[in-house]
């Protein structure tokens, strides 16, 4: 309970866990050395869940470098607080928002003019969520956040998840137009990816002209050599429009459905 200041008991449990055969053990006194047992416990649990998966990826990634230990090669990864850390020290807890944090650092360097200090808004749409942030000359940090309903203690840039992402599936059910929470994932991906995927937010943006196919490389389809498929998105929007109109008695257009 008081491991933030008295670590002996956690260290004893660490030794026991390793003797039993646990390959990875997350200590709350290491990953979140702060008061409040519940957020600290949440933080340790999140770290224990994510770190082994990240470590597996890092092992695969770093195995492609010859003599990494003896060379001068530096491999660093972004953390949720916007800072870089050597690959051996990257933990799951501190990398929850590493992708969006990289976006904040990027637009802070490229889009903000200190001579004309107008604040910049960051809008980062991923596959399942959309993250929004603001930069006004300094990186704003928070030290406790709620992610997917779980309170965790970890330094993070002040980034808020506000909406669904590009892969969030669009459906009509129970008399409502629904976005997510299910995702088309990277495979099969949205309908316009040419792999038989479902209708998604990306398809809505493509159908409404917000995405320009010629601005994207030809990397779609089963052989990854075709452009985005506007026809597939259009076909599915007309199909869902027919369903909506039939069940509601309305005469909405496919464009209105996509907007909705």
C-alpha cells in the first residue's frame, strides 16, 4: 500500500514471482512512484499488460541491427510525454500516447511560429480514435489521466481523445446510425481498401470528397497495387441508404446518410 516510499515488500514479491517463473514483473514503485494506491495499482497493471507486447516488438525490431550492443547506433522511441528514451527503457505505461505525442512534437516544430504566436490545434485521426491537442509555445503535460475508463499515473502530453477513427465501422441498427466502437482494422480495412471491408468513417470522407484518391499511393487491394476504391464506398452507401429509407419511410440521399 505504501510502496511509493517503502519498496521492500514489492521487492520481496518480485523475487518470489521470478522464482516461480514470471518472465515480466511490473512494480508499482518503479512505474508510478506516487501516492494513491488505486491509480498506482492501475498503472502497474497497464504496464504489466502492455510492456511484454512492446518488448516482443522491440526484440524483433532491434534484431535487424548488427552488433547493436557494441556499436554507436542509437535507437530511441517516443514516450507519451513527448520525450525520447533508449529502446531498452521503453515501457508500456509510458508509451500509451506515444504516437499522438510524436504528432504534437512534429506540428509544434513545423506549424508554430514564435514570431507570430498563434496557438496551433492538432487533429490526429487514427484507425479507432481521434486525438486533439493544442500548442501555444510550450508543451503542456498532465500527470494523471483516464484512458478507456482506467485512471493511470504517468506523465503525458495533454492530448484528448474526442471521437472515432478512420476505421470505425458505420452501421444502421436499432433505428440509429452508429459509428463504432467496432473497427475494420488494417485488414480488411475500410471498403475503399479493396479487400471486402465494411463501411467506415474513411469511406464517408472519401464519398463526400474530403479525401482525394489521387493524393494517395496505389497500395490497396489484394496485391497492394491499386488506388482507393470510390466505387466500393459509393455502393455500400447506397445500400445502407436504401435500408434506412425503407425502415424510416424517409427519402434521404446517400450524401445525407454519409454526412449523418
